[in-house]
C-alpha cells in the first residue's frame, strides 16, 4: 500500500521546526507515523522526522476519505500531510516536546508507504539488545537519539573542515589501495586481479602519503580519512574508522599543538557552548605513569598513585620486600572517604579486578570510627605502618589500596583501579571535560615475543634531539617528539614531529632491528623522497569516532557510527564478511584453504 508523490506535494517544513509562530499557516510535512490514537470521532497521529515530532489532527469535519486513511495508519507508515497549523488549546498542550503547543489540522493525507510491524519500537533510549538493533540498523537509525548522534558527527566534521580551511589547510585525498605496512596492527589485504599473487593493503592511516605531501610542497594538509586495522575490537575500536588527519611543514611541536588547541577551542565553543581555556595542561609520559599509571590519565578525580617503596623496602613482609628486590615497586592510592563505601566483600571484588591486570593481589587498609582494619599491617612494624600512612595521606574514613609487583603490573593495575573506583562512586561525569597533552613518549618499546624493539607510535617519529645519541647504544632511553591529546581518560588524538632526514631515519630503522636491504625494500620510496629537500614537518590525527563519542558523553563508538561492526568484525545487517563466488576467487588466483563456520 502506498502512493507516489506528485509535483504538488512539496514539503514546506520539518516536523520539529514548527511552533506557535506558525499558527494559521498552511504546511506540508512528511515523515514516519510514531503512533496513531483513535478516539472515535477524533484521530491523532504523531508524525516523526529527523527534527522531531508534530501532532496531526483529524475530526468529524475531516473529509471521509482522509479520515479513513488516518484510521488505517499504523506505526512507521510513511505519510505526507497537508493542513493548517493551529493551537492545541490550554488543556491539550504537551510540554514534553518542542511542538507541544500546536498541531496540524489535516486537509490532505497520503500514505506514501506502509510498514510491517517493526521488530522493536522506534523510541528514544531503546533497551532492545544490541544484536537485534544492529541486525535492523536502518530501523535503529530512525530513533531520535541515534539520529542526533549521526547529525552531531556531521556537525563536528564540518567544524573541523571550516577551521582548518580558514587556517590555510588544503584538503587532499590519499589512496585507499596501498602497499602493506610492516609496523602496527595487521593490514586488511586486497588481492590484485591484474597482478596475480600480489596484494594491496587498506591504509591503517595516511601517514606515509601525508609526509610525501610535505615533500611535495603542500605545507598544510587536512583529510577526513577512512582507515582500516585488522585488530581485536573494543568499545572504542572498530576495524574501519575515521580520522581527522592533518600535517604541517616548517613547524615545531608547539606549532602543531597550538593549531590543534585552536580547533578544540572552536569545537567546544560551537558544539558545546564551552569556552575552553588555553593553553591546555601538559604532562610528560613519565609523570603520567608515576601519578596515574596510564599514558591517558583521567583528571576528573584524584586517587593519584604514590610510591611507598622506600617506606617498606626493609620490611619483613615478603610481598612488599620481594617486589622491590626483583626490580619492581610498591605503590598505592588513597580513596579519600572511601572506607565506608567498600565492604570487605567489595574489597575482595576489587582484588579480583586487580588480578585481571596480572597483579598477584591487593593489599588494603581502611579506617572507620578510629579503628584500622588491614590485610597487611600486622606484617609491618608500627613505624613502617606510620610511614606508609603518612606517605599516602591516610586519615579517618579513608581506604588505601596497595600493589607490589613489576612496575608495569603496578602501573596497569592501579591505573585501572582508580578509574574503576571513580566510575563506581559516580565521579566520572562525562561532561566534566578535562583535557591535557601527554608528551615525551618513549620512542621505542621492547617486544619480548619478537625479541626486538618496536616503535611506540610509528617508525617515522622524530627522537628528541638530546636523545638521538642513545639510538645505537641505549634505545630504551630515547624520548620522542610525540604528543597525545587526552580527554577524560581517552586518547582523542595523537601525533608527532616526523623524521625528515635520511640519516636519522636510517638510524631509527636500525634501532628497530631492520637491515638496510629490508627497509629500503619497504620504504625506499620515502627515503628516496627525503633526498630531494624535505622540510621539517609534523602532524596529528584525531579519531573522529572517539571525538564524537566524547563530545556526546557516549561510551561505545558504535553509537556514533552509522553502520558499525560487532566484536568479531562482522556486520549483522548485511552478514558480511561472506563467502565469495568461486568464479571471483578464480579470477583473483586465490584458493581458500580454511573456511570459518557460520557465525551469524
């Protein structure tokens, strides 16, 4: 059931834009029926489009064919309604919607398309399980909150484009079919039909191309870039994602940071109405790890990490002393006023949480009504306990949590615990924005499985000038000219000043354990380009999906992506990935040696 639009059917207004100022106007609106209410001689239909809902009204004076058409309308029918805007009257005003003062008295109604009964109701904040919503994503996207999310994403993209265009950036598209990259996550590979046995990769980022654009003289580049990484999914990761990607020539770290802060100031002002104070706070990687156990610290709450190794290094408690003897440390956090908020059972649950980060256990003390209960105090002397309490600022009503282990385990565990506890206590307000830069990241980190160093960011990151000499002798000491922008404990973007000389790039590849023949084969085009006058350059990329989610206070980036993937990187709606046609495989000279069982 349904009819076509005629040339006379022209939408004059969106549903949610009408108000008391439009009373008396003849309008034509189109959208989906949210609900129909039949009161006998009266029929009301709530009509919805992406701007909101307006009430359509029919009564005994309505032409019979129009009244009958309204009687037959069901949820999600697509309608075209023409009529006059009128006041609902004092007793019928709906204060819950912007159009609640008015309604459209309908003179002409067309059912453009009927609808089967939807598998779930199209309403705000649906509690329907995620799998059903994603299987029918086209219906899920009709929901008002989802439409606001996608529209917000569009607005943020436009703010970015406008800001960078106003600052002299040139938007340039880089290829989606590129050579595979040896560093970072796994590539998605695309077979070549024309060159059998050879493959393209989908870009994990436009990194090499944007550096080549700097060599080409386009000194300010911007792109809203699609990127692809074949890695395990989390709430803030998808196999395909979008970056606000930029690069600048003849710049220092401060130049890139200043330009980026200008964008953030504009974004927060235009999108949130928040006047972001600049410059933003900066913190070195080393300080972030020492205080917060994370290179993306959340500053919305306290619970800073304190090193108590000196206070317990000579104690008789083997858990503490042994960790220090083995090159680790003993550190703790103080949950101020938390003693009565965590029962013994809840502390045991925190211990189990700590074990998921490879901690062997969790030591604790709490003080209630002048009495201290503790899991470890009896193993320390009175003097040692007093020293620990003083260092941690332990007072009446407090709960202290202590981890003793290798530094990585200690930092990971306490860093996660402070965020976990803050969330449980309701201290992590998503709209209490705390932004900071993390700088001076280690250039390299040791990969024990591969038995070699790997780049913490990527192999084109410039080492700090004073550390270059360590590249060949003590690579672990080398800091990079890299910087991440962190918002409420989430890395929203990151970048670096790039290596622009063949000599330093060669030294970097050698530190990564790559032979000259190997890196020339993989990156020879880049090293060749560097021979022809390369300006100092650097840049940054925001994760657009994460940025939109942060601005909206949403935890899962799937809710700001129109058609996202699920945990196993499949899409429930189209059931991809799928088995290819045998003829297509033959054309690509590919033979499948293993097939996955059905997963959808």
